C-alpha cells in the first residue's frame, strides 16, 4: 500500500471529512491486523490491540504533519500497542492456551493464503520464535512482501536502519532454525520421536534449542532432501492475510456515560466515525461486524452463509479380505486365507497372489502394538526420483526397481482444494508388490489440531475435506510396500490436492516406525499387514498393464 496514493484521503480526513475517514480506516485495517496478528500469533488479545491502535490513530490523526509518513506512523502506533501489551503481561505471564478459541495466526496464514510447500513451512516456523523476534518478523514479513520499507521498519521499532539490519539478520537465522524444526517434525525420524516424547506440543525457546541440537547431529533430519529457498524469496509479493469472518472491532461508545468513558467530545466523534467506517457494506461483509441496536458497540455477527461442507469421515482399512481371481467372484469374501483342507485344493502361487485387496474397517486401538513384521528379502530398491522423490502434481510419477521396502508418505492439501480424491496408481507391475504396513504415528483421518476439533489430515469443517472413493483404504501418514520387480507410481490428483514423497526404505526403518506408539508422543501405533506369505494384501489401484490414463485403473486390482 503506497501512502502517496492516500495523501488526499488523509488530508481530507484530517479536515473532518467523514467519508474520507471511513475510507482510511477500511483501507488500512488489514495492514494493522496483519502486523498485530503475526506479532501476537493470533492470540485473543489481537482484537483489543488492533482496536486500540485504530482508536489512537484516528484520535491523533490531526497531529500527523506529513501525510506521506502515515504508513510508518500507523505501524509505529501498532508496535507501541504490542509492546505495551507485553509489558502489562510481564507481571503475570499469560498462558497462551487461554486464547478463547482465537485462531493461530500461522495456521490462518496457511489457510487464507493457500500456502504450500516451503511457504507453508515459513508460516508455521513463526510459532517457534520468541515474542521479540515475532514482533520484528511481523514487520519484516511485510517488508519483503512489498508492504513496508526498511526505513519504515526501523522507525516502527525505534532503531536506526543499521541496527535494524543486524536485528533482522539475527531474527532470520532463528527463523531458518525454526524452519528446520518444522521440516523435521513433518518427517519420520525415530530419534526425533524419542526427543519429543515428553514435549507438550507447544513451541517455545527451550524446545527450539533442544530440537535444533538434535537436528544438527542427526543425519536423517539434517538432510534437507530438497533445495531450501530463502524466506525472503518465498514471501516476496505475498498478499496480506484477509480479515477473517467473525473479526470485530468493539468500540464502547453509547454503552457508558461520558464520565465513565472518560472521553472528550472530540474523541467520541472520531470513534463514531470509526464505527461508521466499520458498518459500511464492504467492511461489514469482510469483518462480519454489525452495530447493536442503539449504536452502543460493534459485535461479532456471522453473515448468513450456507453451513460449512462436512464430508462423511472416511474410515480406514486395517484388515484384508481374500478375493478369488476366477471370472465369477465369490458371493461373499472369506475373512482370511487359511491352509487348504486337502492337497487337491491347494492354490497355486499365481492363483493366490493378487487375490487379496484391503477392506475398509475401523482404525485399530491407538495403544495396541502391531503384530510382528515378517522380514522379506531385500537387496535394494532404486528409484527414478532418487532417495526422496516428491510428487505434487497430476501426472508426476516415479519408477521403482529392485527387491526391498518402499515408503510412500502422504501430504494432503485440503486448504488449497478439497473434494474427492483420485487415488495414485501402481502400473506396469513386473513381479510382486505387497502392502506390508502402515505407520507414521497417525492415520490421515486422525485429529491434527489442538485448537480445531474438526481438523484431520483430510481437512476440516472450514475448508472442506479430501475424501477417498467409497471402499478405498484410508491412508496413513506413512504407507509401506515390499517390491520384488518393478512398478511405476503415478499421482492422479483431480478434485482434491495431495502430494506423495517416495523413499526406498528398509525392514529396520519400517519396524522402528510402526512400533513407535502414543507413549513416544504419536497418535497411535502402526499396523502390520504382512502375513509373510502370498496372501499379504496388494495395493489397491495396481495393474500389470500400462494404461494411457493411469487414473482409470480399477480399485479392485487384479495382478
């Protein structure tokens, strides 16, 4: 936002033009909300600090001598209110869990701006910064996004530009450390799970140092696996987070007597104009604000909108059913393969392999350890995507060849686009492919947020859900397969976005993952699907053919 474009509006507002003041408040409220929201990480006090900032700005607008300095002047007011709030809390430290349902600003940034990949990583890393760093980052974020200049940043903090450069550099170093923590926590490092076994899940400086120390000495976590883009390049040109539905500016005016309010006629007049601005159609629709009868104050009122789309919660498959490969399927599947009663009924290897497809049933008890994982032969698997293939778009594929274990890690992105999933497919199979285990500490439909009861790895009530086709195996964070031959895995996203990370793995890594349970800080133990024989389930959506459209592979595979 260029202050020069607002010069005439600011001057008119100083002269008492009501419409100009309305426009000024409406136009600059999002900037103040972003500064305060990010500095306080969406705490419940955000509303109060934004309100106080706007009241002070409006009440002191007449003292502003240079309209071109309005932006830095306004941001400086916001930073003073943030620091004043911090000083008021010093005597009695605030429990951040008492946010009364306020949205975590990092999560709000990801959802509202539809951030993915490393941009999402930067937004979530903000949680790990101390208050002082977060305050500075709230300004630096806007600087690299083109909303502030370095001069304005320094002025808002009250330091020289040279000192600001030093402060920003130190903050960026801690931000990069925090990005590494976010990246590592998204991974499956067994050592990191041991370190975080007693962590309560709330980011703080103590745990930032502990986790950073582990990452520096861990070959798994320290391996970036992809080029890390500097934060300033990721944030360049990024938009402001829009005011959320339900955001309101409460301005106590008519509800108090003049004496109790301690307000002068002039300040009431200015505040009334702020209230007027908030009730303009555009702002009211954005902020969900309306005036109580009698004009006493502004309160939250959710606009009349359709209820959020809620999908039927997908269930998970934790068992399998044997299915015949004969042209005419049996009338009912048997619960599990059993030894033949007579030699004449012994199925051949070819007839049995591929006749088992995962069935849909409830998740296992979180505290139930998995059964023993059979150790199949492994001489190594090579991947056309290397040690860590990342596939994010429709048509992305990787070909795996060899004998050994493969990890497929799910990353569903309902905040970008929810709806029906078109599942990934395994095509051109030569040899055998088994679905041996599920892990990662959680299924994708397990809860993932301490602040949103509806949020799972499949989405939430606000943004919608990613939903597998009916009868499809509910995926876990990590799915493990054993390959003896070669096969191509293809992402077929259409209607709901997801990504897959593919790693050649090992029996030891699978065993370590699935035997890590709630006592070590995860949601649930993993699940063993391998029986050790040819009756182990094969993946759904697998075929020996190579179709022109991999998305057309049938769910009930025949291999």
